[in-house]
C-alpha cells in the first residue's frame, strides 16, 4: 500500500508541475500578428534586395511590395491585442482534472490489473526471437534437403519449391522466395505461380513491375486471361511505362469484374483516378522543355505569341486540378522563361508543397535564384 501512495503522490506532483502555469493564470503568448509583422518587414527588405540585383522588374517589385504592405498593415492592427488570463473557474477545473484522472485510472486498474506480473526484459524477448529464427532455419534446411532427394523435374520437387517459396515470403526473405519460385516455374509453368513470382519481384523492386515480372505476367495472361490479379499488374505495368490509356482500360475492366463487396475495389478505383489524371495532364501538358528552349531564342514579341496561349491553357487547367504537381512544375518553368518572376515563384511554391523532396523542385528553385 505504501508503494501505491508514493506513486500517487509522485503522479500528482508531476501533473501539478505541468499545470502550474495555467493555475497561476499566466498570460498566453504574444499574438501571431506580432511575429507576422516582423516577417513582412523582412520580406520588404528581401524585395528591395532582389530588385537591386536585377531579379525583379520594377512592375513585379511594385506589385509584390503593395501586397506585403497590405498584409503588414493588417497584421499591425492586431499586435496590440493581449490574451486574457486563465479564468478562476478554469483553474479549479484543471486542478480537479489533475486529481480525478489519476484516481480514476487507479480505481480501474486495481481490480483488473496485474501489478505482480514479472517484467519481460528485452534481452529475454530477443533471445526467444533468435531461438525461433534458428529453429525455422533448421526446418527450412531440412525442407531443402528433402527437395534434393526428389528426382529433378518431378512434381514432388515442384511442390517442395512452392512450399519453400511461401514460407520464405512470409518470413520476409524475399530473395530466397524469388529463387524458390523460379525453381518451381522451371519444372512446370503455371499462371498463378507466375503471378506469385511477379508479385514478389515487384515487392523487391519497391512496388515497380520489373521487365522480368512483366514477361511472366504476359505469359500468364495468355494462359489464363481471366485472372484479375494478372490483369491488375499488367495495367500497373502499362501505367508505369507511360501508356495511361491502356492502364485505364485495364483497371476499369478489373473493377467491373470485381465483386461489389471486395476491398480490392477501393485500391483499383485509386489507380483508375491516377490513370485518368495522367491522361488529362497529357492532353494539356503545356509547353515542353524543347518548346520553351526554342521560344527563348526568339524575339520577345514572337516568343510571347508562341507560348502564351499554351501557358495560359495550362494555368487554367491547374485552377480546376490544383493537385497536379507535375503541371505546377511545368508552369513554374514556363513563367520563368517568360520573365514572369512572381508567377513563377507562386507556381513553384505549389509544386514544392506537393513534391517537397523532388530534386526537380530544387533545380527550379536554383534556376529562379532562390537557392535549394
């Protein structure tokens, strides 16, 4: 009992330490507008520096300055507002909660908990896991020895390799599973087994359908054209290789053949949406890098006439499809070539929000003179 009293007092003391500032009625932090004001002043200084270095035209500098000044005035009007201290009633509520929660937890634990249960040190758990892995390795070695006793190319040997492949896959030993599947397929080809190997090859390639997997899937589809798993992975391979229309047709066929209550339908629906997005992007991709490079060699007026329509069409599409990261990146590049710095920065910011770690975003930032 003494132990529980000590633990209760310690718990209450810890909670009281955390809640003490609120109980004393300490005022909240300064309003966010105070921080925004400092930020906007720094932005004004940065705009002056960019104009002096020639990265902003006079018109761009004027427009950007007016916008920042508007935000600065709005933020400055809120700086003087102060937060009210914690009301007295709320302080008592916090104090009561600090006492009630540990007490309630103790009341629930004592009749149902097991305070005398011995601890399980990590070293003991790890030793048990290693012992289990060692036992599994011994069993797998015996299975391999048994397979080697069967005649080469026999159905018994094939069944052994299939069994071993499934065990290795469940253990997470993907390379061993791939080898076992290959051995089984060498003895006799079977569409379902080929799909298993293609799936494991894709797992090893971080979800990508490799060339070997694609060849297996095509052969399996010829033998069993109705297998939905094979058709799904063939559609995924088409999407990865840039054939969005073929992928879309395949995914739609898989969804149509999938039972309404199957959880697979949601996954297929996502791939259908992805293929549709890629098709729309291909239909209004905006100017290509080659077109932009060719346009940059022309006089300003001809360059404007050549690509302004394409750029405007891309910008209009992105207003209705704001999650198209590739489109925002292309738009940022196009605006930069056209010398529309502020718009290029805005488009690149949208692309960076959708592709935060993409090296192309970093490269475009450097091209805009903004660093990495």
